[in-house]
C-alpha cells in the first residue's frame, strides 16, 4: 500500500531503506520514498447497501456527510438508496 501510494515498488522501498523483511515494518519507522504521492484510490471506501441501511446510518458509521455521499454517488434523492447499490462512503 505504501509503494502504491508513492508510485513506486516494494523492491524500490526495500532497497532504498535497507529493509530485511518487506512483510514486516515496525510502527513509527520512517521510510524514505521517491516519487509523488498518488491519491487516486488510496483512501476511497465503498459500502454495498443492505436491507435497513440508511444514508444517515452510513454517515455515522463512516464519518462523512450526507452531501458528500450525494455528490460522490451522483444521487438525485438522498432518501432513495437501494439494496445491492454500491455507494462511495469515503
């Protein structure tokens, strides 16, 4: 995920930082990276609507706003969501 965020590879990060085990990095470790940050899909999150879901419940669960959900999903009526519908919530 870190490599993807900085448009690089795991191999490049391992080499640049002298990491012995790329599957284990410690909390608080400062990594050197080279490359611009990519924010394309890194923080987006989606929710598939289930029976009983409401936009207000999604707002509370994911910490976004109704206007964000409406905009992100091009909803005409914020009160009409459907079971099986995939909504962006972050």
